[in-house]
C-alpha cells in the first residue's frame, strides 16, 4: 500500500556522488566499517498485547528497534504513532505489552 506522505531521507545521495542505497559501498566505506562505527546492529522487537475479553486474542501493537547504545524507537502498526524510549522494556511497560525479540542480537 502506498502512502500519500512523502518519504523522508536522512542524508543526501548527491553528497556521496549519487550512489544509491542498495550499493555495498558508500563514500569508500563498506558495511563492515559502518557496522563497527555503530558498535553493533540494532535489535528488532514487537510489542504484543492480549486484546481478548475471554479468549486469548494476541495483537501486535507496534514494532521497534533498539540501537546498540540502548535507546529504543517504536512504530505503531498503522504507521502513525512513533515512540522514543529509554529501552524496549520501558516501551512494553508503558504500553501494557509484552516485548518479543525478533531475529538475533547484533
């Protein structure tokens, strides 16, 4: 589904000589160097809540990621709510959810 909102980019491709986002090397730096600069890879999680009255009815409320330095961000499943949190567990507690880690640690 396409959004009627414009895409926001966090940098200019023209500054890097017009290189596209799918290339393995940008500005003469490969993904291994960028991984080292980050201090690890972000971890992805889902915030899940039981919405059922009498029977279990699990619902994914938001997806999020934790940066290697510890801060977390969440995006609601509708794409309209964006949250910034101290960590993933704080987001889960405040939103009345359980945190489910997806994938492996970076």
